[in-house]
C-alpha cells in the first residue's frame, strides 16, 4: 500500500469529527432525564466522588474506566463534571476511530492494494457512526424503540469498550493464524517473531475492556473458547497426536483471559449482590425466548436484517472468503453466543433495560469488521460476471448504513435538544 503523507490530513480531520460528535452527544444527552449519560454523570459519578458513597457507587457501576477518566478530568484538571464527561467521551471515540483505522489500513497493506489514507479514514469514520438501515417512519431508531445497533452511541460505557474490542479481535485473528501455521505472517501484528508478547497484550486488552464494560468480554471469551474447543475435538478425532499439542495452545490462550474472567465475576458479585443500578439490586434470570427483545422491537428478525444488511450481502458475494477466515468464523460464533444471551437472559428488576443485549451489539460490530476484511482482502476473478457491480453494491449498502448514522446523529443533536 502506498499512502501519501499529505493524505493523513483527512485521517486527522475525520478523527477530530468523530471525537467532536461523541462530545456533542454527551452534551445533548444530559438534557434527557432518562438517558444513560444522565445516570452516569448525575448519579454514579457523584456517588463515586464521595467517600461515604464510594463503595455504593462502585457496586452500581463496577465498570469504571469511563468514570475514572472523567473523575481525573474533574479532580485533577478542574474541568466541570459535565464537560469532563464530554471530553472522556471524545477520547474514547477517538481511540475507537484510531483502532478501526489501524484495522482497515492493515487490511489494505496485507492485500497489497493501494489506498489513499482519505479513503481509509472515510471507511473508519463510517464504521464508528453506522446504524441499522431505517427511517423515522419505520419506528426502529435506537432513540425510540429500536433495538439492536452496532453503534449504540447513547451509552458511554459501551462505546468506551469499542477500541479494546477491535484490538482484541485483531490479536486473536493473528494469534490463531500463527498457531495454525508456523509460516503465517500477521495481518495486524508481527506474530512471526513469537506469540508471548501478544498473549500478554491480549490479556491486558481484555482486562481493560472489562473495566470499561464487561459486555464485550461476556460473549467474546466464550466464543473464542468454543471455536478452539471445536478445533481441539476435530484434531482429537484424527488420532494423529496433534490434539495434545493444540491442547497446550488452548490452555495458553485461556490463561491470557483469566484476569478478565476473574474481574467479570467480581463485577457480577458487586453489581448483583452488593450494588445494582439505581439501587434496584436484581439478579440474572432466564426469560422466555426473545421476551426482552420484544420490548424494543416488534420484529427481531427484521431488526437484525436492517442492522446487518451490509454483512449479509458481503457474505452472499464473498461466502468462501468470509466463512473460511478466522475473522469471519469468530465473528459468527460471537453473534450466535450473544444472540442466545440476548434471547434468554435478563435482569430481574430491570428487564426493560435489555442489559444482556449489549454483547449482541458488540458481536454485530465484529461482523462488520469481518465483512470489511472479506471485501477488501479478497481479489475477485476478472471473469466473474458482475464482479465489479457486486462490489460497488456492497459499498453502497455500507454507505446507506453510514447515512442512517448521520441522520441519527442529526436527530440527536438538533431535534431532541
């Protein structure tokens, strides 16, 4: 890939736009008494800032990374609390944008394709704001009754996990590639020089993700485990001795997730036993199939299609590259795991909050990343009928998702205030 230095101006500009949008959404949401921002800024942060209520606040919000950054801005730099929250939002959004930019640029470089940095910047910006394909009249906006979106921009703690999720996805893709083939050269990292440092990096990234919000790890770690267990069983069936070697690899990978798993269990203990959002307490309950979903949308199937139309089309035109890739397989298993969590789990005192829908939204974002990989890295045969038209159609659908994201942001910033 040959990227001209002058092109990086576009990358910087779109990064700043992404950060400003996140800052502006924080300001707009604070005028809404029932928004997630209002709860975090006016309920949880004041509790965390007082000695007598600190542990109560920690029990209500044991995922405190966004809150910690906001408190640093407020206590150390003297920034008013509302503005400090906006700056925290902007920083996490910028971090997310940079990780997606890293993901997309690495794909072009690994594929040996030339791309202007401005193109990569536009794709990365689009990934950070895209929404389900919808319209106001269809009654499926996340701000009203909609449901499932890869970018729930109105929740600060979820958005704080985004950059860590992208990095964890990249690390697992390259670690798996190296585990399967000693000649594999990483797409994102130089894993040909050894995996030890990347196991450590994965452990740290997963831990930071949990501290931001445990929902990503809740589906990601089980999905990684399921894929690796399936591969181990497949090797065991061959009875050629490869299963024993792979089991050691499986255990090593699992150990990198142990710190995050321990913290997740501690967070659940604090939240459901000693804390609870807004002091309501609660517990995890098994619900009838899709009971929670039906509180947000009349048709879960249509909502998923609208949210993942780009992914579905890419899977249609790049079926083999998608299914055969580690990225595609992992994203699909993440989706299945999170689908089951969202379909059968809820929080007893806040069933209508859809707390176990958040992992599904993270999985959807990973599906978009996997679809980008299949679209960018795969070279179509020149003799395939309509190859160019199919690729253009895929990017057009992606643009429609982004356009809906722009419309949602306009509605959030200029209609609801």
